[in-house]
C-alpha cells in the first residue's frame, strides 16, 4: 500500500490529498496501464488499496472525501479496451501436443523459474486433467491432497464461493506419481505443495511467477513452455 500511495503521490505532483478528484484517479490508473501494462483486475486491486488509505483519512476527519469511493473499475477497463476472457482463443491440438511433449514438459530440471522444476511439470498437468485455474493450483497445500474416498484435492480459496470444491485426480496423474510427490513434499516438512513458487508481492498471486515463466516472461532461467510453441507452432 505504501508503494502504491507513493506512486499516486508522485503522479499527482504538488496536488494536496484534499484536492484529489475522481478524474485524477482515472488518469493515474490509465497511466499505470500504459506504463506498466496492468490489466483491469490489477488496476482494481491498486485502486482499492490506495482508496483504503483515503477511507481511513475520511473516517479520522483528515480529509473531506474519498475520490476512490464508488469508482467504477469495470467501466475503466471497458473504456481502455481490455479484452474479455471470451475473446481468448483456445490452444489448438497441435499446440497442446507441443506443450506437453516429453522433451518440452520435462526439460530444464535446473533453475527456480516458474516455481521450480516440479511446479513447472505438475501445474500444467494438473490444469490439463482437472480444468482448475492456475491460481487455484498455485495455492494448494500438501494437506489439500487426500486419498479417501477417492484420490482428490480440495480447493479452499477460489474466484467465488462456487469455486470451492473437491477435484478428483485423473488416473494418469496417479500413474505419473502425483501422490508420491505430495508425500515427499510433506516428509520434507513443507506446508505448501509448491515451496519454491513465490509471488512478487502481496499484490500478486503466487501463481503469477509460473504464468510469466510459461509465457516466456522475465526471471525465467530459461525460455519457458511457450518458447518452443512460439518458434514451432505460431
């Protein structure tokens, strides 16, 4: 929050907090999108955090109003042309075959990019066989994996209440040794299923590191999964 407040303050220049209007909020968030490439959800998170500081100041009677109160983040996202999820094209069969080829999926055993080797292997496989969201998988704890009444894992935190569910494990995942991996991580004393998976800050989900690695982004220690896909299939 302190980092975001400083960013907002620097953007406003010499304007005092009591002078800030919704137009200033809109201008700052657009600037964040243009200079940092933030998506609509990230802009909303930033606005909520900075707005919380203004809200406290209003409650303490230090400011007359909160310019972030009632801000329509969805309107802003639509106005700046962020694509909806429905606009995303699914992978083709040939692209999926490339992504899950043995010499791609199991490559690069060294390096901690994308949450380490095991996260780089298991997260794509779990996504393929369960349809769970990357952020849901990234938050899994070792105790979320259960064997009774059938092998499954529990999603305790999700996008909404309907997302909280138990997901059965496909027999192929069992044959590949996913339960053995869970037991090994548990014996090693870890609570999180992916101990090397870390987010950049509290504002970013821990799964973001894997998502950026998969897309060949920064801090990868390698080209990521989409590297060969871009060169061979796109």
